[in-house]
C-alpha cells in the first residue's frame, strides 16, 4: 500500500485537508483518533496509564481525566516520556494493522507529531506538510477552541517549528487561502498520489 503521511502544527488545517482527501474516497487513518480509542474504557492503554499515573488522572466513572493527564505531562517531561512509551508503540501497531486491512490505491495517515516523534518514516512513501504562518494558526485555534493566546502559544512552542517540519516534506500545502483553494490543491495532489501509487503497485 502506498502511504502518505500528513502532518502540520496545531490548527494548520490537517483535519480540513484530511476531509478533502476523504471526499475523494481516500482512506484516512488518524493517529489522534487511534490514541483516543486506546484510552477509552476497555482501550489497551488505559489500564497501563492508570497503573503509572494513578487515580489522579481518572474520573470516578472510570474514564480518563484527559485534562488532568495533560496537566501532569505538560509539567513533567519524565511523565511525558512515560506516557509516550505507553502510547506510541500501540498507536504504531494500530496504524500498521489498519494499513494491512485496506484495499485502496493509497492511504492518508494523519500524524500530527510526525516530526516530533521522528517515527513512521519507514512506513511512509511520502510526507505532506500543511504549512501556515504562526499568527494564522493562533487565530484559527483561538476561534475554534476558545483557548487564550498564551495557551495556544505555549502549545506552539512545544511543537516542532515550521522550518523543521518543512525540511521533512515531500509535498507542501500552504494553507493561507480559502477552503476552495485548499480543495483544489488536494485534488491536484490526489491525482499525483494516484499516479505515484500506480507506479509502485502495478
Ligand atoms: N483555509 C482555511 N480557511 C478558513 N478556515 C480554515 C482554513 N483552514 C483551516 N481552517 C479552520 O481553522 C481551524 C483549524 O483547522 P483544522 O482543525 O483543520 O486544523 P488541524 O491542523 O486539524 O488542528 P489540530 O492540530 O488542532 O487538530 C478549523 O476551525 C478550520 O475550520
Ligand atoms: Mg485536527
């Protein structure tokens, strides 16, 4: 299976771009969705998260207190590494299983932290980066989530910078225009990925 990894900073437009590819019938595997599923009750990772971080990150009803866990790992890099050690190998396995189960010319795999984790490159034929000036990322995330400017800037500061991400790109979408422009760029890339996948999978 020919695979395209999609990445970009917070609020850069990954979900919008993924939806555009999906509208062409492209299967989308989203590592955020996988991570969420792994940490719902009955999810593979939840038991271990509870064992490591304790009831302080759990709600009374047995679900994960995501805000409490976020605060815990944001403040403590050792805790963050522990959480990553629980989640990352399982997310990766789930991605591999999902790819193996697909039958399509190519698949899009949304990996927000592709550059930060340094993983997945062996699984990907192509990396597509959504690029966006930070001011626009901040404005879009504030409008969407109601987070304060400071909070968005703290998240941005913890992520890879634009230059680092662009250095990993085979293809780039600059998301400064309208949603229509975005759709047109995705349509062009879709043609190109179909052609590329045809060369690799005769
Ligand atoms: N070209 C655009 N024009 C107008 N609004 C846009 C455009 N691209 C994205 N947005 C809006 O900006 C916000 C962020 O976009 P989106 O959710 O696709 O980003 P994301 O990279 O998936 O974010 P996250 O990292 O939080 O998952 C959304 O509210 C989206 O509707
Ligand atoms: Mg998103």
